[in-house]
């Protein structure tokens, strides 16, 4: 799919926000020949930055101007894919990375200091025996970005993981593997993946970038819980979905005519940003990513609450075709205005 994008792309800055294959090579091993692909050097994901162990969800979020800037880059990247008929299929904060800044200028000491030295773990069977020659002797732990200081992190995103991507003209019949908190209703209930389900996931991701917590929470990965939150925040869904929702034990409410987001509870959820922050006791010391993070207790300005509510009202719609296309989403004033 990456080659498909490259073959059809003109010179377009939006392409730069999507992972690329820079090179490839092969290695020979006891299990045959393996092809390895080389992409851009990538930094921490938005999820890694926001999900901080020991703090209340939402206490860490990107500061407003940065969140809007990165969300705009993400929306433009998705628009680029959709303009070529490609659906990403797995837009979440885990698949939105921030690039490392000026890495070509890093010394070896900088690399060791910021990324730590590789950690090897000996491989062994469950029985405790050493593996045979078809398995590696050791495994190397993934690079941790927990020590990277914010001055080495750029304000440019990279959208990765096109493993679920498909051409909209040939959508998969069984849906895609989008995490349930980012699934549109038709994807959860009918396994229908499309550019509209991308817009829904994009909206949920942008909300998480600005708020630090998911719009639709699922503590145990339950589709029923997410669907119930959708109904409570967005209002009563279309009547044809009621039987499927009730099979998930979802209370659909009593208003049979409301099929769109009223905005009241959505606006309330957005207004809560910053009101329940966990104020950490760090004795004034900065965490590595502190310059990217909004100060705890900072509440969103009323004008931004209204702008973000207005945007999400138009992109989170029960009727997919009524959603604001991403080509119009990128023009919304929430991305550009100063609040």
C-alpha cells in the first residue's frame, strides 16, 4: 500500500506525514531469507506521551496550540490517502508518532543518552531449555522514548501502520482491526469499514490528543461499554440499529427521532478537559516531555470548547454519509484559530 501511494503521489507535502519505505535489504537465517524494510527514524507515539503510569487519565495532554497543529497534520495526511482512494483503517494515538528532531546531528553519546543502550534478553523455551537453531539466541527490547527530552522531539507527525489499509473500492467484508474505542458504529455493528470510519477514528484521535483521555472509554475492551457511551454523548442512534444495540445490552433511550449529535453532552465532555487533573508532586523538576504537555489544571477556553464541539458534531455522525468529509474537515477553524 505504501508503494501504491508513492506511485500515484505527485510532489505533495501531505505525503511527508505518512511513513515511507526508504530502503530494504535481506538477511539469511535458519528459517530462510527475510526482507527487511527501512523507514524514517521515528520518535514516540502520541499514546506514549499521554499515557503516563501513575497519573489520572487526561492529566497529561498536549498543550493546545501543539495539539491543534499536530491534529491538522494528521487530518491532512488522512485527506491525502482518501484523495487516492486509500483508507488507513487503524487511526489511533498509537499510530501517530512525533519525529525526532535533528537526529542527523546526534553524536553517539546523544543516541546512548536519549535512547539508552540496547537491552538484550536471552531466549529460552517455556520448559527452560535453550531454543533450537530456528529461534534467535536473544531478543532485543524495543527502544524506549521515556528518557528523550522534548527538545529532541519535533512538532511533525508521522502516520504509521498501514497493515489494515485498503482501497475503498475493495473494502474488506469483515471490517478492520481498529480498537473498539475508535470504531465507528457501523464498523462495530455491521463490520463496514470505509473512509467514513476513518473520519470517525480521526475525530476520536484528535479528541485524545487535545484532552488526554478517550472520548469513548472502554476499561475492559468492551464494545457494549463504548456503544453505551456513544449513545449517552451523541444521542439516540437511528432506529434500524436498535436491535443490534440491544443485543449489546445498550440502552438506546426513548427519543426515536434524534439521529444526530445534539452537542450538549459532547460540549460538556470537552468542557471537562483540565478540570480533573492529577497535580503531580515532582518538586519542580521537569519530566522529559514536559514542554509538550499542558500545565495541569489548565482549562480550555470557552471559544475553543465551542469550536471543537462544532467540529466533532460534524464528524461524529451516526449516518456516515452525513459526516464532514476530511477534505472539508481540514479547513475547520479549530485547527488554525488562536484561543
